[in-house]
């Protein structure tokens, strides 16, 4: 059962920091590091300026959705309901998703082993948006993992996991595989990344068999 309702969380966030605006990114970076957050691999569009930001975001979201993309938006402030600030395909974020995100953020801020971090109202909001966007990608991978296994779903699942890794985007597959070989025996993450990269190469690629043999020699 949640410690606070969404309404109670919002009241708490208005009171916890001594200033409503406190410029700087240091606090956000500290909390993101404690949460082990990684930037999504999907493109991010930042809209800045004095007037018209909400309209531009709405236009961009509508065009991308019409083109078949899944679109998440984060805007501030809201007009009627706090949940308007975070949307996935125009659907407002659920209250329980916000509460779960706030609970994770608060736990990271008040970690007894580290210095306490005090956040502004907006910083809670921004961090929640980042966590929910990241969680949406993780949920997609989890859903894909429950699909009956076929060569195609194995490849799709491998691509989905690799899309969440910062070191893969734009990198040469062979270069990545060569770099991972010496770590596959003792590092489970490196081993999984290696296997995922092999899945993306596919059985018809002439390099696949050689890399499978190299993997076997390291493991056995």
C-alpha cells in the first residue's frame, strides 16, 4: 500500500525544499545516479522558448503519432490535472505510476548511506517523467519476452535489450563482439550482450559461427 496518495505527495513536494526555484542540475544528477538511470535510446526532442512551447509539443506529438510512432511527452505546468504533465500516446500517466516513481525518488533522496538530497517541486516532476519513460521501455521488453519463442522473437528481444545500452548505438557489431570476448566468462552482462549481438547478426552471417566458437572456447 503506498505511503502517500498522489495528492499527499504533491503537498509534500511543495514543502520539502526551501525554494520553489533552485537552479542547477547537481541534485537531479545525484538522484539519477542513485537510481542507476540510463538515458533511453529513442530520440528526445527538447522544446524551449518564451511562448508556444506547449503548442509545439502538441504538434510534434500529433505528427509523430500519425506517422506510427509511440510518443511520450513531458510538459509543465498543467492546466487542470497534474497527470497532464506526463503522457504516453496522449494518455495521461496513471496516478499509481506517479506514486511509484515518487517513492523511488524519495528513497534515493533519503538514502541513509549518502547525503540527503532536497528536491524542488519541479525536480520531483522531471525525475518522475524520466523514470516513467524508462519504465515504459522496460515494460515493452518484458512484454516481448512473454511472446512464444521463435527465431524472429529472439532477434527482436535481443534488439530491444541492446537498444537500452548506451555503448551499442552506432557502434560496429564486430568491434563490440571482439571487445566483449575477454569478459564473457566472468561477466554475465557482457555474456548477455555478446549473445544478443550474435542474434542480431543472424545464423546466415558468415561471422556468426566463428564468434560462437570463440565464445565456447572462453566458456569451456
